[in-house]
C-alpha cells in the first residue's frame, strides 16, 4: 500500500490518472515506451493494494513460474509434460493456501494477513503461460513482458482473461485509434462507468435477503430481492469490463476479449456460460474440461463415456464454484450449475431421440419454446446467484419466514 | 485545438503532481481529517470499528488519537467483562467524543471519581440505534449497573415514531428490519441515483474534503499555522461558529401541531420512555437521559437571529419537559455548563465539547448519578 493513496481500482482517481497517462503515451511519438509504461502502471497499481507482507508472498507466487516459462519457451519438441504438471499443481496448491478456502481445514495453521487482489486471474494467466510456453515461441518473453502480462494494469482486478499471444499482438498495435473507434470506445467507457458505479449500486441494497423477512413483505418485495442481485452483478461486472476494454482500445489495443454477450438471454446453463464471463468459460474449457474429459475418456471403457463426461462436467463446475469464492456456498453454486448443464444435455438427447435431429432443431426454434427456455434459465440463474452474497442458512430462514 | 488539448493535459498532470506532493510531503495527515471511526456491523448496522487506533485531526481544534477495544467501545479497556459490569453510557458524537483523548472523555473521567463505566456511544447514533446496541449486549449476556444515554440537540431529536421495531420482537427480526421494505429500498436507491453526482457547491466541497489533500490543506491544514488562522478569522475569510446555522430552524419555532419538530421531540421522549421500560424489564437497573445542549443554546447571545419568533432554548426546554412528563430521569447539562467558569465550552470551529467541558460534565454527571439515580461510586 502507498501511504495516503487509496487502493487503485477502476472508479478511483489513481486509475484515471494512470489510464490517461497510458492513453496519451499510446497516442504520442514515444509509444515505443508503452510496454515499460504499462509495467510501471501495473506495478503502481499492485503496490497500492499490497502490504509489504503481501508483496513478498506475491513475489513467491509469480516469480518461480517465470523460471519454468523461461525454460519451456518455444521448446515444442522437448517440453516435459511432467515438469509442466508439477509447476501447475504447485501454483494451484499455493493459490489454495493463499486464498484460505474455508473447506480446506489443513491450512488453518497458516494464519497470515495476506489478501492479494486478482490472485485467481494471475493464476489463470500463469497456468496459460506455463502450459502454452512450448507453443508460444513465435512471441518474445522476458521478465518485464511476463510481469506486464501477469499483472496487467487493466485486467489485474477482474479480467477479462487474455491469452499471451493476444496480449503480445495487442502491444504491438499500440497507437491512436481511428476517430470512429475513439468515439465508440469513449462512449463505451462512460456507459461502463454509469452501469457499474451508478446504476448497479442502486440494486445492491435492494438485494438484501433480510428485506423478505419483514412481516409485511409481499410478493413484490420478494421479486425485488430475487432479481436485484443478478441485475447488480451483471451491471457491475459488465460495466467494469466495458471500462477496461474501452481503455485498451483507446490505447490502440484491440485484443482484449469480450466477457459478456447478453447472458440473461441464454436458453440453458451451458449457453449461459458461453455468454457470461466468456473469457473465464474459454479458459476453464481449455485447461480443465477438455483435458480432464480427454484423460477420463482415454482411460475409461467406451460404454462409460457418458458417465465419465458427466463426471468431467461436475468436476469442472465444482472448480468454477470454488474459483468464485472461498466458502462452501460456492461449491454448492458450482454443483447446481453442473447439474443444470447435465440436465440440459439429457433433455437435448431425449428430444433428439423422440423427434430426431431435424425435429429437435425445429422444436427448439419455435419462439415460445425459446422464450420459455430463456425465462426458465434466467430464473434458475437468479436462484443460484442468491448463494453468492448469502449464507445457505440465511436463505432457508428467509424463505421459511416469507412462506409462513 | 491540438495546442489547447496539450495545455489541458499539462494542467491536468500538474494538478495531479501537486496533489501527490500534498499527500506525500506537505499534508500527509490529510486522511485524519475525515477518517471514519465506524463500519458496518452485522447486527447494529453501523458501529465503531473494533481495535481502532486512529488519528482525528481538525486543525485549530483538535488532534487526537481515538482507540476502541475489541468490541468497538471507546477506550483501551481490554477486559470487556469488567468494563461492561458498570454503568453503560451511550449516545452520539458528544459521548464518543473523538475530539478529545480517550482519557479526557466525560465517560472516562467518571472512572476517576469511582464509577466503573463503559462508553457505548457511536457517532451518528440516536436512541433507536442505541436500543439495538443495548439489545445486542443483552443477548451477549452482559448486565449493566445502569444505562445512561446522551442525546445531543438537535441531531439526537429525530422522529422515532417508526422506530418501535427496534424494541419489539426478536433481536434478529429487529436488526433485519431496516425500517423500510424492499420496494422503498429500491425506490430510495433510484432517487439517490439522481443525486449521485454533486449538484451544489456544498456537495463538491464534501467530495473534495474527502478526496483531496490539496483542498484539505487549503481549507483546514493551513489553519495549523497560527498566523494564517488568526489572519483568516480577523479578515472574515473564515466564518466562525456564530455564523453557521447548524440546526433545523423548525426546532426554534413555536412547537405547535403544524411544526414537524413537535413530533421529533415528542417521539424522542416517548421512545426514551419505552427504552427505559425495556431496560427496567431486562435488567431492573436505573435508566436516564443526558441532554447535551447545542452551541447556540450555550451561547445564544452569539446567535444572530433575525426572526424574533425563533428561540434557541425552545427544543431543550420542550424535550426536558416531555422526558420528565414521561417519567424518564433527565439531566439537562446546559445550566451546569453555563455556570462553569470555562472560557470556551466547545472547540473554536467545532461545536462539540472540548476537554475542559468533558471534565466539568463528568462532575455534573457524577452528582446526578448519586442524587437522581441513587448510584454511588
């Protein structure tokens, strides 16, 4: 932490100053210094958040993988998969220790004050780099580039999760955007700020589950509480994403991935995860679901492929839940979403069996079917999102009181 | 145009550089101008931050270090059981007293004359928030020797007609009850949305004082230099307390049915009666209210009122009478403070009682505890 400066986050003066400095540098003739400036901005942002103890721990978290990345960079032929596996497992274990998951009792002995922001996003980027290092030889890597990528100023706190090749290509295109791009990015930034920091907070207070425990609470009160948190979360997260994507585009960097695509219009939970926090969905598919499914299927009997894929889905969503938070609630959240993905898959299979592939497609294309699916999926998402800000016992208690 | 843009950007960065300079070198204590002593509490909504050691600075007025213990009670007492076995003295900023040191508050001074006391006050609390705190402490198994709540005029006299829920039903229900339902919570949020950006000079000042060390120094920090302070006062650049109308003038108007202040006073007195009954029923210990006068009641001659129908004494007299009618033991501090030989009862630019006044208040309260509530040291 820097004395007398608040932690630098998107709605802070510090973020504005650093962002503006980067934009102006990108537009100037000194733009070849953009990469070191980005690193400096990232380090200032990190320093604003961390105590000295946090900084030491963070160094322990991010420097050892760099050595692995350095060794593996471009070595496509000789990449030792065991070595990659050991580094990844080590980082994940370290992450679990630092994140202080309540359901991992064995780390209780380690009572330390470390609270590093954006640690999970750093983990994603580190794992991506370690796993892909052998195939990324076409791009340059150095300690400075590694730190810039892992601690990137604009994605430090909440993503989106960017691939290293996209990051490197983005830095090579730094410059002044075209007027159209300039206008649309500025517009997007203002919209994002309004969404995330003016409109979203309006819904946060109304999402307090205690409001449905009042004696005079009626169905409308229940509906407000039920819908308020999902609305808040979407506005806050997507607004934040709008701001950081717009900022990078103002610097001429067009490779930061999108994170949202009208998620509440998803037809099922599988579709939802292709629209909600999309960069996370891509990452989790690439580094958890696909390799795990492959590993299970190559070892299992062909008649067990269905259950093995289901197992892979459940494990993946368990990890999705665990990533979202350190309490048991989040595991339940992940399991509920995994179950819904499987239910949707089984339903699709059943339809296909009953109507044939063409019949199923025609049925699913009917407006009322599609509308009903969207409504059902949205409400399922709303119900499960209640697990994020509330304890299960509070939800059960509030529902019991409301229904009594 | 490009030149203009360059000048604008250069100015912008110059402002940022100046601000950084003020934060790091010239006025690093600016955070102490506005640091909050409270945080959100799971039961009480808003209460003092526990284990606090916080500098509070108001240049020309006070520069203190405020401590709270593990429960958030003012002071450094670590033995909660011992502290909470005595007289609980609650209230708002006048009792929490961030402008004086821990050992200078009247609550602490009472210990010097033999009373075991606990300061359960919190800035911004009123009788209903203190009621929730008392219920919380009762649920935690603590028992006081007596309960006394300090109420400051005018902020302490609010409409508590709707606050009955804090004393009714279970504590859980009372704390979950925010006083408004989901519909009005959402609507009030939407209304606040319209006021999210500062619309008046006063709003802008409020934003600046909490965010800018440069502004903080210009507004308050440079007052640490006596020559500047005196010059500003003499030249009229800095208004003094006498010129600041810090109250809702309704309180000073005739308290008839049409005056909204009438309800505030009567509902405060009624709520105090109910709270006293609850204390009696829960612990069977004495209960009383201490009324802290506002600046213009202490120094009415300095209050340049243009309207002769406005009477600074009116709310104090009315609330004292209403409390007495309701059978609530009440101590009006005004006569004792006026009779004291203390040169200035409050800080130069802040209407809270200073250390000398706290010392005097402690003596007055000790006498009142003995004579009115029959509590001996």
